[in-house]
C-alpha cells in the first residue's frame, strides 16, 4: 500500500477547466469500478491550490493508467493547467476511518 499526495497551483484561467475535467474523470473511475485504489481531488479555500491523494494497494499496478480519461486529464493538468509541476509527498497513515486501509 502506498499513499501519495500531489500538490500544485492551478492557473487562474484553468480552474473551471480542471473542475470540469475532475467531474468527468471521477465519472469514468466510477463507471470502470476500479479496484485497489482510493483517489481524491481536493481544492483548498484559495480555489487555486489543488491537492490530489492516491492510495494504491499495489504500487506496481495503478489502475488509473488504464483509463483514457485519466491519461487526457493528466496531459492537460501537467501541460497547461498548473503554474508549476505537481509536487509529490509520500504519506504515512497514522490513523484513518474508512479513508485508507
């Protein structure tokens, strides 16, 4: 199991684009019924700071990679929507209620 947090700032003119893409992405994840994954996108109160949390049961098998919608969203996120690259922070869960395993 691996929990990772990604953080970056959205360009002001890309906030609505990212919000729409997130809705489409999570609809595709739900439809696919992906297993071995817990996944969330969150926005901080400034409405520009994006936090993405990914919890994979198997670090070698990220089921998100199988979704074309994920690939498209990541291309937009990394290519056009952010003011700087996503920063990666590994997390260790000290306690969790139904959020992490």
